[in-house]
């Protein structure tokens, strides 16, 4: 299927990764339970315990079979908790050489769904599967009506999957074969219709969909909306291509080897490039010697919907990118009244629109204060779905669950509205509001 | 710059929590953020932000109003001297400047009153309700003088502002929550509360120190045609004024050399403003465009119908007189009180233009039909949006049933 998307906008930033990849091992790795939204984690290790790669670190309190496992072998160094003892991060000091927990995969082809699920739960593979609606860890009871894999990322400075995945056809195909057995519907593989990619042409057992258009065309939520929209009660699984490889690799070797290629990007790096790392790598060591001077923000993920991390923090579970941009904590005299030759805006209210820059350096300044909604028609041009974004956000602000359902809250995830948050004149925290709405609906439904 | 910054840093602690003037923080904040874009950085998921904010948006709209203001000032001088001392009007820069200066002297007090009264109320509410001062009034405060007659007493302007800001806006929760456009509400209030001061042939042209100058607006002039027992001589007299050599000729109406509210007369100045709003993407082309179509459509129907000389006016001419163009560019497009959905904007705009011309022609006692039409459509806008959104909801429901 081919889908043309006209709404949306590409933000072209400075600091895209050069297509060079090197191996990197750091001293510590971490898994962050907060990356699995809504999860109630229960620890299965304590500080000082030794774990194997693929060994359990914590599990889901509500469905205890679902394990979340360590990416490397080593010793549990720290368990970081936040307010109200909320479990934030489990840090593992890695061994020199990775030792894996061996899983028995012989004869898995004959497994029925339930038995295969058990293997997924136990080995940590289940944690790689996200579900829509709500963008949480997949519901263990309800199987999906279809599975979506977005094979390109249209967000700023995003990694190029064609480059990342090359030479991994075998693992990818295996992953597809295994995951598709969970689903009676189709497995949709969505690629960038404007890029000429060889990798995805040879994959079997999937429906290949081509998407044309600007960001957020690469967001899986947008793709689902156009191909097989979610209605109340539906469940769709979404996986990243590198998760498919981890799954494929598991069923080839019997090892949970969550090894992925990440793009290290951003204007504050001397040399943005790719690294091959294990999940949860420490960024301090990764970026050492590669940083420009000045105050910086470290983002696990991209600038539109990533998480801020400390300079010596670890990359998030699902992220495949690190972005480093300048902090913007400066005052600007009459900043709102200046001609603004270098001020980037989707509107044309600054003279920069007459002299557009090819590659931008954006910092973290808010460029104004939060206000009530005044301007209309901004979000509508940035959300390529049959959804009224402002009306949906307002229905969440008044916590009208029935109206949220009618306006299509099941079809969206916060990241799909990231551009709205970027462009909003009133500086609304759109993604947080949307997440609040999803939480409310989820609580009401369960 | 650093001196300003240092001064602000020095006095800021007094306004912060625990400081002596803690309660006045919103007022301090308004001044500080007027001078400096604050050093706030993103804390939510989206780490970078668009450079635009409400101050820039409102600032740009004010910029778009400047041509109307400048021409308005000039026209006040022009209308005054063309009756008082025509020799004063010369075709050089000096002449232009003198007329402009005369008008500015008249308009300036109105602007001061409008901003002074309006912003005082806004600040008071901000301090009282502990929320930041919204920039919305910056535009309203400029719009209000532009839609009043020049000889309107300042106390009426002040009273209208008080009514519009408190009843029109603050009781609903401030900028962004209002149902009616505050500037139009101010004009509507003055029109119905003090009809004698906002109509007739004495208020539209500055009287200076004399009391002999008179000037009727084009619409006021046309309204005399539809009264009972009008003599044919009068009809011909008025119509000749609208002919190509008359004082209300299409060219004069287009350029703006006719009596009227301060900012509304010149279609050229309004179009420059519209250009700024459309180029910057801040004004809705949907509303402007469909309102123009709506007005033209209604005027054409009247032309075709032709029941009286007012109706027979050329549709283009009809659109160029009165506040029609000014209103559809600057008033109907107010994003808060207009329809919010894209389809809704088309319907809303069309009906604004359509009803505006209909009211002014059917009831010449209300020459500013477009004002009433937009206020009416402000009330109807949520209903239009409701039906547009319902259509989307229905599409979603149907998907489940298939």
C-alpha cells in the first residue's frame, strides 16, 4: 500500500550522524522501569547480586510472568529510586566478557501460542513489544489484530535504518517469522517511499507499505491510522526493527542479546556517528572527547519526544538515538520584537522565513511563556490523521472520557503530537496532557 | 542591556514568594517578560520549541494595524481641512505630515485611554487571580480606537473598554476564554448605549474648535435613500455622490478619503494589513476569503433584486464602504471568538460577510451590520465547530460498524 501524507513538517537540525559505526562497550549499563509506561515493577535482584545477560532484573507486579532482563552480565551496582520510592533505574556493572543465560529454544516451532508466550515472558523478549492503544508493554492476555513495524524514522536527526540493519537480513527475517505467529492479521512493514531501500524488499511474510511525506510520517501511530485504524477494544502491536532483530537472534542462538546500533547526534558533538552497543549503555563514556564546550542537554532519544538524561546517564530502553543540544537558559532583550533573522518558526512571523537556514541549531529555550489557547489552526496542520487535535486536548483538560473516546484517543500516542508541542504559540505541554488522557482512559477501561 | 538585567535581578526577589511585594508578581512578570524573553528552558518531552509566542503574534497583528492607523490619522486631518480650510491640503510631504499630525493629536488620547483603562483592568485581574498578564489586550487596545468615530468623547471610549474587558472577557476567565470579540463588544456597547454619540453627521469628522463641520459616512448617506417619501431630487443627489466624480466614489472609498471610523475607511490600508497577516500566517485566509465571498454574494443578490437605490449599489462598491473590509480582516479572524476548525472557519466567514451586508441594507438604522453579524457569528461559532467535529466522530463510529 502507498500512503501520501501532506500534513506535518521536517525539522532539519545540525549534527546528523555520519554513516560510520564502531563497537563500544561501557563499564555500566542500566534498565529503566520508567521506560515501560504504567508498569508496576517488582525487583528480583538486590544491590551486589550478580546477573547474567538475559537474567531477570525485575518483573511486572500485575502479571508476574513478564520478566525484564539484564542486557549484560555483571553485578547490580545501584538501584536508583525517586519520589515515593518509585523505581527509576537499575545499574549493572558489566563483566569484561558477557555471559549469557541460555534458553532452550529447540522445537519452538511446534509450540502453540501459549507456550511461545511463556518463552517470551521468561526471556525478556515480551518487554520489546509495545501495544497501541496507550503505548505500553503489550497486554499478555489479548493478542493483536495486526503488527506494525515502522522501518524509518522521520524525526529530527533520526538514525537511518537502512544503514543500521544492513547484513542482518537473517535475524530480521527470523524475527518476523516468529512474531507473526502471534497474530492472525497482517504484519505491516512500513518504509519510506521516497528512499530507495534494498533491505526491506527481500523480507517475506509481511505487507510492505510505502509512506511519502514529512514527519510524523515515520511515526507508527500515523501509519496505523492510515492502514488499519484502531477502534475501541482493538489491540495492535508495534515493534522497532532492531527489536525484531533481537527476537530473531534469540531464536537463532538462544541468547537474549539486546545489541543495537544507535545514532549519536546533535549540534554539540564534534563527530556525530553510529555506535554498536548493548541496550542501556552509559553515555558519559560513549561521548567522552566528542563534546563541544558550553552548557548542554543530553537527550536519550530525539529532540521532539526523548527524555532528558544526566551527562553520565544511560540511554533509555527503546531509544536508538542520543541527541546533545545546547541549553538555552539565557535572557533575550526584546526577543519577541526583533526581526529574527535566525529564529526558527513554523509560522512566518520572523524574517528567518525569508532566509531559511538549511541546517538549524536549536537550543532548549522556551521562547516565551505558557498561555491559554488563543491561536487556532496550528495543530491541525501538524497531525496527519482524521482527528481534531485541539478538541481532543481540550477534552482531556476537562477529563471527559467519553468525549476523548469519540475524538479518537485510542489512535494516538504522545509522540504523534510532538510537533504540536513544538509549534504551540501558547507553549502547552501537549504530550504530557495527552499522556494524562491516555492514563485516565486506561484506568477507566480496566 | 546588562544594566537593565541587573536592575531586574536586583528587584526580582521582592516579588518572588516570601518577598514584600509577592502579590504583585504577575505585574512584575508582565514587565520583565516584555523587556526580556525569559530564560525558561523546556522541561517537558519536547526539548526544542518554535520561536513564536503570544507576544510575537500580538506584536505582528499590531504591526498589521499600523497602516490603518497612519492612514486614519491622515484622513482625519484631510476630512477636517477639506471643509475648514482646503488650501491647507497640499500635495507634498509637508502637507501630508501636517494632516497626519492633526489626526494623530486627535487619535492619540483615544489610544492612551484605551490602553490605560484596558491594561489597568487586565493587570488588576492578573494580580487578583494570580495568573500572568495575557497579551491579548495589546491588539484589542489598538483595535478599539480604530473602530470609533473621531469625535466620540473619551469617557465613552473608557466606559466601553471597561464593559468589554470585564463583561466580555474577564468574567469568562480572561483572554482565550471569551465568547465575543472584545473590541467589537466595546463598539457594540457604545453603539447601543450612546447612539447619539455614535451616529449622525457630526461625529465622523473632527470638529476642531468649530461646530459647523459635518460629514456623513457613506452608509449613513445611503440610509437616507430608503426612508419613506424621499424626493427624487434627493435620490439623484446622493447617487451622484457615489458616481465616479462624487465624494463617495469607488476610488475614494477604496483609497479611504471618506468619513468613517478612524481606521476603517481605507481598503488599501486594510489590504496591506491583510497581506501582513496572511504572509506571516497569523490571520486565517479561510475566514477572510470566505467572508469576502459571502459579502460579495449577498451584495450581488441585492444588486440583482434592486428593490431600492441602496440595494442597487455595485457589489464591489458595497464592500468598500463602511467597516466591512476592516472587520473581516481584523475582527472576524480573531482566533478566540471565531470558529476553530478549518471547515468551520469557511462557514463562519461566509456567514459573517453574508449577514453583514444583509443587516446593513435591510436595516439602515444599523449601518455597521458587519459588527452585529460578527458578534452574532461569534456566538454561533461553537455550534458550527460542534457539527464539524460531530462529522468526524460519526466517521469513526461508522468504522466500527463496518
